[in-house]
C-alpha cells in the first residue's frame, strides 16, 4: 500500500485542531476551528475523492479518539467518509490504549516504524493518515510517507503544532497537482522526492 498523508494546514504550517476548539487544545492552543469558515463544496469533493482510494487508515491515538467519538454515530452508508472509516481497517499507533471498541481497529503497540513498513508491504491502494500530528513526525523522520495531500488555508496562526517540525532531515518532494477551492484554499499534492541537492549563486571569491 501507498502511505498517504492528508492534512489541513494554516499558511504558516500549523495543523493543530483545525475543526473545532476541543479537538486538540494541548499546549494551551486556543485557536481551534480555524478551517471551518473556509469549508465549501469544493473542499468536500476533494476529501471525498481521496477517501475513495483508501484501503486502510493509520492514526495516532489522539486523532483516533476524536474519530471514534464521532464517525460511528454517522450511520448513513452513502456517506463517503463515514462509510469507509467505519468499514475499513484502522491501525492506531499508541503506547497508552489497551482496548479499542471501534470495529476494525488494531492497536500498534510495538515498534511503529517496523509495523508501518509491514503494513505498506501489503497489497492495496492507500494506507491513509489523517491528522495525527505526533505520529506524523515519526513517519516523516523514517521516510515512510509516499504522498502528501496538503490543504493550505489562507489564515496565519502564529502558534500550534506544525506538520514539519524543526529538526527533520532535509528532503525534497515532487509536485503532482494543485487545485484551489472557492474560498481560496490551495490543495497541493506532493510525492516523496528524495534527498535535496544544494548549490550557490555566489561568486567564487564571495
């Protein structure tokens, strides 16, 4: 399977608590719900299109608990997001959960990098990661992400958890596609590009 990351970002790279103030107030973050004013039908269509290619989901504990509290209550089989989240396998990287009541959930409690490598080796389309800020740092550092699908919103927050935290190893990505929604959200698709090269515009004696 291909490991894909779908993330909502502010213009300055913050991914924390986009859908509401109670999603993730850790660290005193009080700006939750910042994407809601920009949600429209364009955004919904793009999210739906990507969910259609999912064969499994990989989530961090925090995002899993948010999803598990909401999506099992959406029982409409025609809902393109709920139907897949409720039906497809869900893998949760956690050190603290011992049980999970949401049907189709498997807890990954050992070496998450090795566990994800094994999941990626299985046949299928997308192993999708949504949210999961802490888990993403581990996946990115281990070069496990094959594709980024980034919704970038025209808002600057100035604080909060970021997708690309300081200290990550330098890397490149290959641009695949960009679309824009009616509310000015740019949706970028990038694939892993390998290690960067460096050069200089300076003269030899500078």
